[in-house]
C-alpha cells in the first residue's frame, strides 16, 4: 500500500498505511507520539485525562496544506514557513466536519470574533477547552470533551490588538498599490492566552483529534472508548 503518490507531497513520518481517505488512526499510549501530545495538553490543562489521541490522516487536506506552506515560504524568502502545533475547539460542530470536509477548517462557517472572521487557534489547551466539543452518548455526554490539535502555518505573524473588522491580515510596511504585501497571520492576547488567527483555510491542517475528560472517575469511560497498547 502506498502512503502517497509520486505527485503528492511526502506525508509525515508517523503516518501509517491507510485504506480510506481520510482515516483516523488511534495512537498507542506507550508511543513517544502519544506522550508528546499529552505533555502539550497537560502543560496548560493539567486536570485533563486523555482517553484517546487519534491521528488524522487526510491526503487531500495535507496536499493543500503543503502547497500553501510552500507558497508562504517562497513569499517570505526563508526557505521554510514557520508553523506551530496549536489547539482548536469546535463547540457544537462535530470535529469530523473539519477532517472529513473538502475545505478542512472553513472560516466561512465562523462568526466574527475578536480579530474578525478567521480560523482561531490557541497556544494553550486550557483556552480551547472552553470551546471544546461535547459528543453525545455513548461517549458519556458532557463528561467527555473533544478538541483538535492542528499544524498551523503562522508565517510572518503580526501581533495586534483586537479588531473585529478584520477579514485578512494587515498590510506590511512597504506594501503599495502596485505591490500589496500582507502578513500571513495575526496573533494577540485574550484572557491571558496567546491566540493565532489565519484567514486562509489551507493554512491549517487538523493533525489530531483529542478525546478527554476532566471527570475524576474515568475508569468506566476509558473502557467505553477503548485503547490500543
């Protein structure tokens, strides 16, 4: 089985062969990959108990993301576009609407936020927890929560105060009517948390679906969702 065709960008080294696209791959609890994700979550959300970490393998969305990354790298002339692993909560929208959709993250479905209409991501899991998705039974109702961990191309990011009228990043110094040059993303502080906004759907790739709980007794819930070794 081929992970990617010759005309497709190389997929991440941790990806495994898949039968369908997209496909969710449950990450083993004893792996370094799993431990790295847990450490990122617990650094700001120590009360969370990770019940499942599922790797999202979408060749379709990955190809779009890589093309955008290449375009931004050429634009800023660094050879590599800066990217970060960030958190995203979907509230009432099931996360599969993102990783099973044609667009992936889709800011057309977003309401205007503190930095306008964009795809919002947080450096801290604690911030995104407030926007987490609460799956219906059999996952335990309000006890179980889900959020997405995403790769986000921040490129040349502009820190700025809140501005609800934004629809794209602001122009950079030196931009003119003959040659418009804009920042690649915007970032700012809200509630003591650093958040990043991108105004291009393909600047973010949903890497992991996190299923977790903050309930004290999670033994029964762990049995319900199941885990690989």
